[in-house]
């Protein structure tokens, strides 16, 4: 193995550790908040019953307002059915919205995956980072990221779409021309490398001011042709 390959592997390992430690911890805290809210549900009911018995409608209204605010912080959590995916999605969605980027996500992984969750985190993390970076070149009112994930038979389908400042980017080989730095290119190579190693399918498209990446990842235990019947993103 060359010195360059060893350095690259170290960079990849460090990036994967950062994904696991940061995002997994964040979503675990979100789950704790959900469990805490459910645990306190009975107490909330008893408190409101006491206010009702006393005829204190203003206290009930104030208490309900507080519960509504508390619930709103829990209700925004994406729950796909896969904890690691939840970690990365929720962390990146929070980051995007802090930068005035509108995010819509429809994601479901109802089955146990047959490949490494770390590989999935590398793909999703880099896709999201690239989408956020591209969105920042637009005015806040035009920033948008759309995510769709679901099982298509025995394959996991992933689609990321974001608006861009260019109506159509020129294609260069497998990818597109970019004004971004070398870190951007490294992220794209990481996505390509993982998809290729898993025997998956990847397609990038730039049309009408929108950039879309579609990926299909087959179940290693039941590999069909990943290039057939590629669905359109929602």
C-alpha cells in the first residue's frame, strides 16, 4: 500500500469517527427527549385536571402553550427506522435550517440493512454537505434541499436534490464541473468509492437550476441488477 493510500485511509477513518461520534450522540439525545416527554405525559394530564377542577382556564391555556412548544422540538425529528441514518439526517437538517435552507425529507428504512451503516453515513453526510454548500450560493428564499429514501425491492434508494445558482452544470466524466475546493471533490470521490464497492448505482443530473443525485444500494444477500428500474425522485 502506498503512502498516499495510507494517508487517504487515515482521513477516511477520521471522517467516519466524526460522523459516528457527533451525529449518533445528537440523535440519541433527541430520543431521550422523546422518552422523557412520554414519561411525563401522565403528570401533564394530572396537572391540567387540577387546573380544570379549579376552573382556572388561563392556567390551562398557558400550560398547553408550554407543552406545544416542547412538543414542537420533538416533532421535527426524522425517524426512518434506522438509528444511524436518523443521526446523520437530523444533525444535517438542523445545520441546514440554521443557514436558512428549507429542507423537506421523506425517508424510511423499514428493514435491517445488509451493509455497513458507516458506509451509509459517509454517503448521506457527503451528499448533505455538498447540497448545503451549493445552496449557500443562492439567496435565502431560494435555498432548498429535498431528500427521499426508501426501499425499492431489495435495494435502498436515495435521492438528494438541491437548487443551484447555475441553470445547468457542464458534465465532466462521471461528475460535473464545480467551483468548489478540493474538499468538495474528496467528498464526491468518497461517495463514488462506497457506491462502487457495494455494487450500487449512482446517477447525477443537472437540469433547470436543480442538481439531483440518485443512488441505489443493493442488499448484499440478494443482489439483483441495480441498474434496472431506477425510480424517479419524488
